[in-house]
């Protein structure tokens, strides 16, 4: 009679542990790396990003030239009230213009980044990689201190982007 509750408890314990054992199953994972900047620059439409950046520099450079001497005066405390007012107005114009160009660049970059992500996923699946990390981020974070060159998928992804 006393055995029945003991057997029931053991069966219940076994039922509880079974899912835990199934989760501990070892699955081989391959981790790959890519040079994200190189992939974006290798995209066929990257020249559009460069055009936006060039236009932005042309518009921002004159503002920066006017802003720099005023900034030095304001920081040193030698600026007049008018110069401080001019500085604030110019700084606001600069920030607005910079944001406009950043937004335009992001619009051009968005489809490029989507294509790069799709190409990375395609290459990773084809070569059996379950995780792909940015080489720059991994190095800067200190998370990865060594990676075999065989884990670099950058060239394979560039080839995929050219298709």
C-alpha cells in the first residue's frame, strides 16, 4: 500500500524531468562573421548613398565654415550678444540640415541593408551557419577574441549580392 504513492511520485518526477532532458540535447552551431561595412559598400546601389553624402557635404561645409569661428568665440566667452544669437541660429540651421541629409541617406540605405541581410541569411543557411555576427561589433565588444578565417562569410555574401 505504501508503495503506490511512492511509485506515483517517481512517475510524476519522471514526467517532469523528461522535457528538461529533451532541452539539453546538444545541437552543433556554427558562428560566422561578416564585414558589414564592406558588404554595404559592395552593394550595386551604394553609389546612391555616396551621391547623397556628397550633396550633404556641399550643403553642410559652408555652414560649418561659418559656425567654427563663432563656436570658438562662444566657448572662450568672447562672443557678443549678437554673435551668440547668430551662433544659435546658425547651429539650429546646421542641425536641421544635417537631420535632413541623414534622413535622405537612411531612405537610400534601407533597401540596401535589407538586401544585405537577405544575402547574409541565404549564404549562412547554404553553408550551415546558425549565427552570423558583425566582425567589427564582435571585436569592439570583446565578446569574440578569436575567429578562424573559415568563419568569414564576407566574400561569399558579396558574390551573392552581385547576382
